[in-house]
């Protein structure tokens, strides 16, 4: 693929902007600036730098973010900053979107991708991907609440009860809950329907993939092939 197309597909702006970056010697491959937009490279395992920052070539972007509180999962946020403020601009430019949404005050594992099939597979209600949350509750948890969450609670405006596939107390006010759907405010509404209240919510796991302990709040990383397989098989 030629250098202009490489930059274009990786989100570095219009073709004109990509040509300008190359002409200004801001793009390097193998440690040397390349000023020829038509120079051709094998993209398999390719890494290039733009203004000294290293970019591995990826046909599709698959990312994880440790979402902090106070960020909206929208490119056009209403009241807070967008999670896209935490990512380098080329990701939004190449069409990366959130794989499902977390509330602005929810923290933890958020996946993002520009692969429409991947996004659909993980957000489709039919696929039933388990998502594990840890909720800090306002009131102490009791067995009746845990049973209600597992048996199913009726949410306002819904005809069928919503049930957790697993619900257990990790502490007096710490609830571990696994749900298969991704309905609006689902965990908060379920906990409220069970007679308690969520004060803080954190997503720890999606499918077979857990948020890495060393990924700091606000930090992002590429998902590697092994992690993608864990997600797909989980
Ligand atoms: N359930 C909620 O209530 N909020 C989230 O952000 C995710 C799941």
C-alpha cells in the first residue's frame, strides 16, 4: 500500500492532509523520513511514526479503554467530556466507535472499534455477551436482593423481567453482577428494582476478557490477537 493510503486508512485526515504530512517530512518508516506519498510498503507488521509518535498499522482498530468517571461514550457529548478526548484524534477520524455504552459516571472496561461487524456482534441483544460489573451499593446487601437479581426483576416500562446470570456479594455493600443484555442504565435499574441503590459502578469484564490490572484509569491500549480471541470465545 502506498504511504498516502496508509496514513489515510489510519485516520490521519483527508488524502490532501496526508500528502501534506508526508511532504513536510513528518512521517518516518524504519527510522527515516519518507517524503514520497507513492512509496509502497507491505502493511503486514508495519509501524510508522508521525511527528515521532509510533503507529502500528492495523486494518481495523480494536481498543480497550479504562474509562474514568465523568466521560460520555458519545462523540457529541451533552454535559461532560467525550471518551474520545482520551484517545489520539486519528481513532475518531477513522470511525472508531464505542462497543456499547457506559454511563458517564460508570468506570472500567470499554471496548472501541471501527470494525462494524465486531461492534454489532458485541452489542446485538441476540449475541448475549456476559458483562461483569461491580456495584457499590448505598445500603447493605441481603439475600433477598441477591435472589431477586438472579430470579429477575421487572424494570419500569419492560414486559419481561431482567435477570442477572450471576449475582453475589463481595462485601457488605459490594455487589458483583453479570448480565447478558446492555439495556439503558440496566444495572442501576435492576439494583433499584431489587430494593437497593447503586452509588458507583465499574465494569470489570466482557466475555472472557478482563480489564488488565495495570491499565490506569483514562489509559487505552490496542487489543492483541490473544485478547480478541478471549473476547470472542468468552
Ligand atoms: N448498567 C448501568 O446501569 N450503567 C452502565 O453504565 C452500564 C450498565
